[in-house]
């Protein structure tokens, strides 16, 4: 999906709208077969839960928090964007 989104962007920039439309249609088709994508609120809630289970991790423990949060989402059968999870972890750990 990520590769197809890049293709849509490139085709649109290059003035090839028919190619961009075809790639967008393929994205829609592929998404029907993928597990549910977690929303931002679900990601933040999952990160907060992972942090709470660990006690009081610091920014040094970011890698461990990421690992636990990603495992939690995988166990729930949710697809998540690692960048969004990383940003949520940084935001939560920075507040401590």
C-alpha cells in the first residue's frame, strides 16, 4: 500500500491522472484484505497502557516501550503505522 501511495503521488505530479486513479483503485482493493487499521485514539490508548504496565519508563526506555506497544497491537490483530506509534510514545514519555 505504501508503494502504491508513492506511485499515486508520482503519477499525479507527472500529470498521469489515469495511472494515479488505477493505483488508487488497487489500494482500495488491497485494503479489503488487510486487517483493521488502528486509529490515532486507539494507538494513544495502547501506548498509555503499555507505559502503565511498565511502571514509569523514561525516554531511555523508548525502544522497550515501542516493542511492548507494537506487540500489543499485533496481538489485537491491528495494523499500525510505526511512525505514529513512535510519535505517540515520544509524546507520552516527554510528559513524564
